C-alpha cells in the first residue's frame, strides 16, 4: 500500500474523556515537539502505569511510538486505548493510523490483513462520530491510496470529500483539491484552493497546498512562490505541513526556475528546521 496519511508530529489531540494530569501530558507533548522520542516514550509509559484505566494515556503512548515509526508498539498501545474507550471515534482513528503504518511496513502476505484492519477502524471512527472531519479525512486518505482489492477507490474518496464539504466548506474544498491533484486535474485543484483563499486569505493549508501543487505540476510557479512565501510568515495550522516542508517546496519551485543557488538555500533552510527531512537531504544531493 502507498502511504495512507502522513504521521503528524503535533497531532496530539486529547481524548475527550481524558483525566491525566495536564502538566504530565503536556510534558510528553513537549518532548515530542523537541523530537526527544526516547524520553517521550519513557514519560508516556510512566503515565500508562500510573493511569492504567485511562485511554488517553495509551493514546499518548501510541502517538509517541508512531512518531518513532514503531508500528507494532503503537498498535499495542492504541488497541489498549480502544479497549478502554470503545465508543471513542478519535481513538479508533488513531488505531487506524497504526494499522495503516503496519500495512505499509508489512510483507506481501500480511499487508492485506493490516489494510483491512485499518479500513475497519476508520469506518468505525466515522460511524461513531459522523461529524468528525478528522475521521472522514482519514477514511478519504485510505480510499484514495489503497488498491481496489483492499477497499480503496477514488469514487469513495470523492464521496467523503462531499460529506466533509457539508460539514465545513473550506476543509471540503481542501479535500477536493487533494483528490483533484491526485487525478492530475490541476485546474480544478487550483480553483478549489483559490476559493478558500477568497474567504480566508491567511488560510495556511490552502497557501501551502497551492505551492505544493505548483511544485508537482509545474504550473502557476509564480503563484506557488507567492503563496509559500506568505505561508512562511504565518504559524502552521494544526495538522498541516510545517515551515520545513514549505522551504522544501519553495526550493523545488526555484529549481524549476533555474535558480539553483536560491534552491540550495531553501533546502538548507528546511534542514535547519528539521535536520532529518529526507526529501530536502535528497534534493541537496541532486543539486551537487
């Protein structure tokens, strides 16, 4: 399977019924922001031992392990969270993420089984809370990226985008833009994103996505440069690509314009923010 959804370092939404000491949970989140994964896992494990009946403790541990790319450990933590909170949509969504990562890492024989678990978890998350945009986006991502034999399909993905648009017009447009881009319908994708910016000129995800779209399509490069530069003046929205990715995409556009020195500077800026940003590392190597 192709990647379902990116693992987001700051995707640390608390479960609604959380009863953990806020300071302790925040300390784990801060360690994650600092990319101190070993320390974060130790602190989160300590919380699960101190609060063995709190689902959010295991969600936090699962989130840490996902960021460590420990899919097996994340599954164990999040299955425990789901056992403690069987009616919580967000827990099911996180569990689906862990199953999805397991599918990506699995061998051919077990990949399909993990994919089925991922789909079932995402579908349950939507069934538990049909108004959860996060759950619908996860399901959309699965349908977009999984093969038909594993339950994927772009028609199903577009149906989810339509449901999201009913709940939130701008986020629905962003979802449609994602799918149009996947189908290389560049005009339609740009149109959806520009509509978002008409209503909200400082919408960070739309600004970033126009830059990304310009970088992958080679179209509207000047507009992509403009929106990425503006995005870099704003704080990244929760769950959106960060400034490191914005610098990387800016470097791609500068390369397309033939400005290799500026592209190199953009890639280096990305690595200053995230030294392990593999795409920026590879881009620098190609520049020579």
